[in-house]
C-alpha cells in the first residue's frame, strides 16, 4: 500500500503545503511504494521559527534532564529495533542484518550523548592572578541543521542530532528524499521520549529547503554528509553566511595488502568491506592495493570464486539472508554498470562481471572484480559507490603509500600486514583521516570522532565524539575578580596577571 511522508514541525506530523512530491521506490522490486513531500521554502522557515522558539527553554534545561530524554529515546529505539531495521531495508535495500548493524552504530552515539553532563563540565582555573579566577563554559550555539545522504538513513542523522540536542541546541533535519521514513519515525520516538515540541524538526525536500537552511541568519551551524560536490557547495554557501559548517564528502578507500599479510584474513575483510551494502558505504573498500605480483595473483585467485558466489537478492529475503541487496535507484544502477563498461574500455582486466545478475525489476547488480587497474583510469580515480572492487598492483610499499596519498579523497584506509614496523610507518605517514591496521572498515566508535581528510571533508571538526561536542557548543571564558581588588584603583597599562 502506498504511503506519504510529510514533515515533523513543532512536535507534530505536518502535512506539507507543497505541490512537489518525490517518489519513494522499493529498490528490490523497482516499484514505487510511497511519495515524499518536497517542501517549500516557506515550510522550512516555519521549522526554523519553531526551532528558534524551542531553543530558548531547551538551552536552559539542565544537561542531566536533556540526558534523560536521550536515555528514554535509546530505550524506545531498542524496543522498535526490528521495525526500524525493516524500514531501512525496505527503502534503502540493504539486507536486514546490515540495517540492524547501522542502527547499533547510530545508537552508540545516543549512548555517548547520554553522558552530556560530564562532557559539558568545562574548565576552571583558580588564581590565574592573585584573587582572580577563570572558567570556561560550553554553551549551545542555537538552531542547527543537518542534511543527510541516502546510504545510512538512520546512522548518519544519529551522528548529528543526539549530540546537538544533548548540548542544548534545537535541530532541523533534512533527510535524503530517497529514504525519508526513518527520520520521521525517529522524531516521533524522540517526542515520545519527552523531547519538547520544536527542539527537533524534520523538513523533507531538496535544494529548495537546503538553500534556506544554508542562508537563513537564524541557523547557526550546518552539518552535512553526502557527495563531495554538494559538500563543497554546502561548505562554501553556509560559511559565506557566517555559519559553522562540517561537510563530509565522498571517498575512495584503499586497502593495502602487504606480502606478509594473512591472506585469508585479508580476503574475508575485502569481501565484507567491498561488497557489503552493495558498496554503498562511505567507508567501503573500493581499491585493494597489493604489493608484489605473487601476492596479487594469490589474492585474486582466492577472491574470484567468493565474488562469483555472492548471494545477491532482496534485503528482506529468506533465511539464510542474502549477502548483498540492490542499489538505491535505477539511475544509480545505470551509473555503476557504466563504470564497469568504462573499466573494460580502459583496459582493466574484468575477473568477475556482475552485470549479468538481475532479479525482476529490482536495481540489482552482482559483485564485480577488476584486476590490473591503473591509477590513470576513471574506475580508479572516481567514486563508484557500488559493488566494484579494483585491484591495483604496486611494486613496493612506497609506491602504494604514494598512490594513497596522491588520491583526491582521504576518508578511510587500511593496511593488512603482520609487521608492526610497517604498520606504524603507514599509520603515521598516510594522508587519510581513518586508518585500520588489519581492520578493513575503521569507523571510529561514537566516543571518538568520525571524519576524513582532503576532499572527503570540508571544515575542521569531525562528527560525534569530542569534535561533535565542540562543533555544537561555543566556548565562553570568564575571568572574574571580586570587589576588594578594585581598591587598587584603575589600571591603564595592558592587563597582565600578577
Ligand atoms: P548527495 O550529495 O546526492 O545528497 C546528500 C544530501 O544533499 C541529500 O539530503 C540531498 O537531498 C542533498 N542535496 C543533493 N543535491 C543537492 C543540491 N544541489 N543542493 C542542496 N542539497 C542537495 O549524496 P547521496 O547520493 O545521498 O549519498 C552518497 C554520497 O554520500 C557518497 O558520495 C558517499 O561517499 C557520501 N557519504 C559520505 C560519508 C562520509 O562520512 N564521508 C558518509 C555517507 C555517505
């Protein structure tokens, strides 16, 4: 049965006044299953006004009370876990266990936000001068906005709003129009958890509402996750309008396999990291850089039968469940198929061709494996965001490291080796934000911060963890001296602490 997704403004599900709607497809069948309102600029202004009103009281609510809302929210999300995971799978297409994993990683940020009273304690120095004390406090910034991608409809919003709200801000979430249901459902559960009306608003839509969030003077901070061209646009526009911005972009993550690596471990890591979620993860491994032809030959020989045997099918399929679901849309499927065509045309060797795999009208493609990919090829330089793994053969470690460092993206990387000295050299010299040692997808835990380098991020502060708290608060430092020191009279030289 077809459904319609509207907005959540001022604590209520609000029917959109827009005349524009987007289609929500079931990627496993290719059938339209619902519609989403593409809201108007005026509706976004309503949400900003609501968030601004709500900020006045929420920012003064004790952090302990705000944390208790987060504890209840976490409880409710756990109670509705299977329903939420099914919803992710139905709109995004990823397999059910992967959707559950996404929820777990998102809920870890809620757990982190539950510790907010401790995180906001600030700093205090007694006697910075005689009779003078100084303390720093972290105050919320105001109305914050989050614009999120399709590939993690629960986890990426959960990187943002739990920390923002716990810090005392109000928030407007603009989810991906491709899988918008999760955002609305989480807003309802937060209300049930006791969040006051207007503290979290969800506005569905596209560029029209995003541009309001980037330019309205009442919005103080913008968090974005998505593709690099849009991340750059978000950063340039919002910062030109005086906002603080964290904008995370695309990726091309390399896994370096050294000749001394445990090859079976490397192969199983590559299978999950390259083909899990059909490669639609910003931390997916899309390049295996293999040092030495002998290692590459052995690796390809082990990978080939496993890639051919991947169970591809609907995310909510039978038990045992499939390993790889469909891609998000017909257009994206055509784009990924086009990259496989391109790789062949560029002269890479196609060891496994996923283009033959299909299931009815769903947006399916099988896993593809290219060997002998060159750094000049488009399939090496560009983000494909699909189940296509490129093997690049490197003569030695230094060449491999240089290739990673010269790539325009720097989100995640990993090295597989049994040598501690090589691993140490790699972690210190590699120009990438998140690095794994024998760990293929090194996504930092919620109490650390998540973010890449180079064109995978715009703005200095990463998501969640300590950086998340810094991003969603302003530091204020108070230096105080009490009246008796005034007896000394006025000072006309530059004040220094005595
Ligand atoms: P996208 O850039 O197309 O869309 C992201 C968001 O921006 C959506 O909410 C969309 O509605 C909005 N948007 C799109 N075009 C816009 C425009 N012209 N003006 C204003 N807003 C616009 O990204 P996507 O396809 O949803 O997600 C996939 C991309 O996200 C990949 O590149 C992936 O690497 C990246 N990603 C990065 C990370 C990370 O942590 N670095 C995490 C997840 C996804």
